[in-house]
């Protein structure tokens, strides 16, 4: 695809993330010319819109990559953040914003649109301060910057919604820190996308901060009660105690919900301050509210629940790459880097058709589990969460279908060729890199199913780790392969009986 046709051209950064992936879809629905900039193009190839956009693969910290991405662009959406990269994320975000502003100026961009967080309370968290500073650095250049500052985003698959959902579901009685009584103004993802989408058609550039919040101002405790009522649960009993720090709260959230501690902490810290829109920073004059009005908290929750129940979750908080441990090498390391790869190989031959075997392979993980040795998988996930990893609770976007880039418990789909190959990359904290790979092929009129667990250790510690966990492989991997074939055979027999 190229931008030879008439009209405005749009760049969406962060297109593999929660908001970005949905915005691209909406802009294309409006017949916009869209280019996306992603670090790894493979992560978005499974998106329905992947063939309808121009893809620039590059790093937002690299000026040459930014120049390529911004060439010929009228409006650039800046949807990047670095809250999971370490303690110096503020400096990293500021540096990225500076580079983006300079490249936008050089490319003659007319408008930058940035999505940050409401930061009107002087007692704002480091995360919200960093979001605010990013906007300041973007606006330091001559290109007009429209900075939308949003409240807590409620939508199917959002980190804030998953945190709210699991806390409310799993804890009928809970002791909470005092911040659950702070006021907040949550906004539905539908309304966030409405404003971002409408900004694409502005008659002239806007330079300034605009707060966007939902229809209601509530406390977090009230949000939990609203959620409980929406799903038919009894009213939650909430006991506030003043000694729960953000660190302790995020550790607890990391154990109880799918949201890892490293992501929960900035979310919790943001709740310490009041996140309420300032009427003086309203966007209403430039972009009127939706004709049918902004969503209430109850409406946003019910819409998110409906999307989840109908398996219509387009993007999830876990779509963005989860940062690996600092001793892990990048996935893009060249093959000639000389790394050792250790392999646990298993294979079975069966008379079950490839199509039936593939259905079970593609449905692996999430609510379906890992075909046996469930307690060992649970233990490995628990250990991962205890050291700050993602654990098993991320689940999957769709119970049956996978796409490249999908998160799958503590794996990510690196490659999928239907009825041929599924390759998963491990995002748990490890002293090295790990993959789990399935292949199916026809051989002599039968189906050969192969399963490989691959591990590229990082130094001696990585090799020691592999040999320490190898005994568990004898329980996990043969059982998993046998049960996949067994489940496929049972489904095949049932379908034949019904027919």
C-alpha cells in the first residue's frame, strides 16, 4: 500500500497495543489512509486490518525509523508508553517524545494527537506525572499537539477492567486501602475511540490539553459495587485500612488478578490521586459528545462484559509485548549469535485427521488448560507471578482461534500456519528464551504430530535451570501430546456418530 491517493494520511504508533489496534480498525472503517509503526510486524499480521495499512517496522527511539514513519503524514497518533521498562521509564518516555516531536517537525506533520491520563491532582502518581511530561515534551516543538487526558478506561480486555472484574468476582469480602474512596471519572473505550476518531477530521489543528472523562464521577469502591450488581453478585463488603501501600496493593492484585504486579502498580498509584476531568479543559466545543451520550459506568461495564461473553474482544491489555527479564536476549537476535538451543522433542502418529488435531492444538491454554499436569502448570504460573512475571492468568483473547501476536497465558503466539504449525514464545521470567512448538503433517496416509519445547539458555545459570526442570518435562510434555491426540480422537468419533 502507498499514499499516492488524495486526502490526509494518518500514522498510528502503538498499533499493536490495546487502544491503537482498535483505533486503526475505526480509521479504516472511515476510509482513512493509515500507516502503522510497530517494533515487530509479525505481531499485527493476524489483525483483520493488517493488509489494509502500510506497515513501518522500526523503533520510536530511532530517528531514521521515525523519519520513514512520518514522511507524508498529516496527523500522527502518539500512543506509546514505557511503564514496564524499569524505574527510569520517565526519562525514556521524555526522550522518545522529544525525538518524535523533532521528526514530526522535519516531516511537516500538521497535527499530533496524544492519549495520556488525567493529571489535575497535585498529588499525582509518578506514572501520571510521566504521562503529563510526555505531553509537555511532544508540545515543545512547533507541531500542534492535541493531548487527550483520559480517566480509567473501561472496556473488554483493558487492564483496568480486568483488575476491577477479578477483584470483584473473587473477593466478596476485602480489606482495601483508603484510595478506594478517591473520586475517579472512568470512561468507556467506545468513548475514547469516539474522540480519537473524531480528531482525525478536525478542520484545523488544535494545540492544547483536553480532558475526557465518562458520564459519572464515582469512587473505586462504588465501581466495584456497580460491577457486582451488573453480574448478579451480592454487594461486596469493603473494609478500608490505611496501612496498605501501593506496593503491597499491587503485589496482592498481581496474585489475585491476571494483571501482573509491574503493571498493577502504576494503575494503583494512579488511583491515589483524584482522576477527575477539569471542565475548563473540555473538548466539547471542538468535538461535541456522542449523539447518544457518553456511557455511564454501568453501561461501559455491561458492554465490556457482553463483548467478553461473545468472544468479541478485539484487543487486550496483554497485546503489547511484555518486557522480558533483563538477562534475556531480544527475540530478534540473529541466528549467528551462537546461542545454544536445548530441545525436548516428542511425536505421535495417529489416524485422526489433521483438521481435528489442529482444532485441539489451536484451542490450547486459557480455560481449556494444557491437556494434563494442571497442577504443575499452575505451580509454574504461580512462581512466575511471585517474581513479577505474567503467570497463567492472562488467558486468551478467543477460546478457539489464535492470531500472530496474541497473548496466551504466559506465552505469545509468534507464528501460526493453520493446520501446519503453531509456535509460542515464552514471556515468563526465565534465564534465557523459550518456545513451545507444534507441527502437524501427513505421512504415509496418517497424521504425524510433533511437539518441541526449545530453550536458549542465558549463560551457565540458564543451562542449570534447564536440567533442574527437565525431570518435570517427563510428566508434562508426553502427557500433553497424548491428551491432545486423545481429545481430537474423541471429537472426531463424536462428529462421526452425530453425522
